[in-house]
């Protein structure tokens, strides 16, 4: 406590305060304590009262703030509890849960196997030169459709013509020598019978004739080779198809080892090579055996599986399973008249192996999965006694739901085939199942139709 303020003196810039018998300089004394001591000594009641009022006001403000937060929290708690209570199904017939329903439909459903595939041309030929020489002309345009036998390019034919003429000249010379040797042989034959010449000369002449005959055969083969080389100087299309980008220009010296001219691919028709799991091989074999006269339909869909690109037929199944991937390769043939399929294009292939007749189907959203397996909420609709009021919407139908365990068969992105546990025309819940329990009361706000399966005609043609 500050007992007294004995002395206050000013010597230059220093102020000395005597507090309880101790002298302290201005810098060592807290300004706040000096202010409070001065007010206490002077007895200023106004300044002491103003500080006490400020503290009281701050306490009252904090008290109201805390009270407001508590009230707001209680309000939020009761509002949330009330909303949850109103949304839960009342087993005693109280509040109902709004749901959307669908009616189970009986229909024929095609069974498709799906695999990832690639478009491959039915014919893919890389045209190369079979002779060495200078490229003189190109007779095709890039991207042009050519037929087998069409002229594509020409190599300088003059060396090959000269070689052919040389071979033909040698053949003619050997033929003349052969003819002369044969005449001599006839003369020796008549003379040897009369013993005018020795038998040795006759045998020597006979061997000479055989030698010239062999030379003629060799010369004839040389002529054929030269003629073939001359023919190879005219490069023709070995197969029909569309030409790609040319790989060599006119004027280049090309050789037989690295002379790629152009690639020709046949895309009408084309093939799709795709894979299926090994577990489905038996289904494919059974489908092939069942459709002896009618081909099995294969569909080609785009990457997003939203657009059907083309339809084809199963061509062949590989004779072994890939042990690394556990899949088998399948090839299908497509006419591709509109050129919608392109070589090396990625497609999703669908193979129809069976048709499930009179199957009970429901939307995929109706199927629920729990600890006991798959189940659906079946709606038992009650009679709506409310009357229609002119100018107002018709009240929603009401009913109760019951859990029904079901067995599933074929599944598609849109619908599911139910093999056991459900009959056609029964109503199931497709939306609003989060708050349902067995025996809960529901109000049917909307009823949707079970999607139609793909028509049998489209799946089999």
C-alpha cells in the first residue's frame, strides 16, 4: 500500500517520489502505479468511480453474451431433434417416409459378355521393293483406295531390260549350238553303224548334245529370272485397301532390304480382337454350338459405351487361354461399310451368348445389400380414401414396406434380373430407402417404369 507522497521535486529531467520511505527515479516506477497513487493521495473520487463502473459494465456484457450462446445452442438442438423425429418412420402409424417406386417387369433379357478390344484390318500389307534401283514414278495418292494389281510405283527398268536381252542372246546361241550338235550326232550315228568312225567319237558327240541341252535349260531359266526382275520394277498392289502415307519419294535409290514404299490396310471388312475371362469360355462354346446356322452377334461400342458403332459376327475363338492374364482372345468380323471403325481403334465389344426368357426385372437402384445378402423393399399399397380436390394435386398413395430377400441373376447397368424372391407386377422402392425399416409407412410420391431390356431383334441381328 502506498502510505504517503512525501516529496515531489524536479531537478532537471528527474522526478523523485518517496513511497514508503524509498526513493525511486521516474524510469523505475510504473506509470500506472504512479497514476493510481496520485489519485489516492489527492482523493479524486471521480476517476476511482469511473474505473469501477467500466469493469461492472464489461461483466454484464459478457454475462449476456454467454446466455445468448446457450439459448441459441438449445434452439438448434431442439430443431434438429424435431426434424429427425418427423423423418423417421413411425411404426405406430405416425409420420410416413416419401419414396419413389417401380413395378417389377417380366421380359426377355439378352445375356451379353463384354470385353475390351481393338480394331484390326482384315488385310494389312507393307509394300516393299523386290529389286534395287532408282524410283522413277509413284502412281497413287496417300489415302487412296487401291485394288489388288493396281500399279503403285515404277523403278528404272533399263538395267533389267538389258539383262533380259543378254539372257535371251545367250539362249539363242546355245540353241544354235545344240541344233548343230544334234545334226552331227545323226551323222555319227549312221557312220558308226558302217564302222567308218570310231565308237568313241559318237559317244563324245552324244555327250556334247546333252551338254548343250543343259545350257539351253539354264539360259531359259536366266531369261525367266531377267524377265521377272523387269516385272518387279513395276510395283503393284498385292491386296486391296487404303494406302497410308508414302515412305519414299521419287528419285531415291531404293534397295530390297529397306525399301518400304507404302502400307495398305483393308478396313471393309475389318476385325475386332478382344478378350474375355476364361470363366466365360464354356458360355461362348455353348452359344457357338447352339447357333449352327445363325452367326453370333457382336456389338462394338465406343470408349464411353454410349454409342453403338457397328454390329458384326463372331469369327473365331483362340485355341488356348493366356495363363498370364487368365483370358482368351476372340475375333469378330465387321462389314464396316460406313468406315466407322478404324484400325487400332479402342472399342468395347459385347458378345450375345444367351437370352433369358420371361425374366423378372427391376431397376438396379432397387437392389440393396445387407448382412444377410441382397434384398428389396416391397411396397404393399393401401387404398387412398382421399378425394380429388379441383385445382389441387392428387394426394400421394400410401402403403407399408416389407423387406424381401432376393436372388439375382443377370445384371446390367440399368436393370437386374431377379431369379427368386419377387414376382412380376410387385412394387419395389427405388429411392428413399435410407430411412426405411421393415413395416414402415411410406407415401408414394412417384412411380417409375422398369427399363426395357435391349430388344431381341437388335441383340440377334
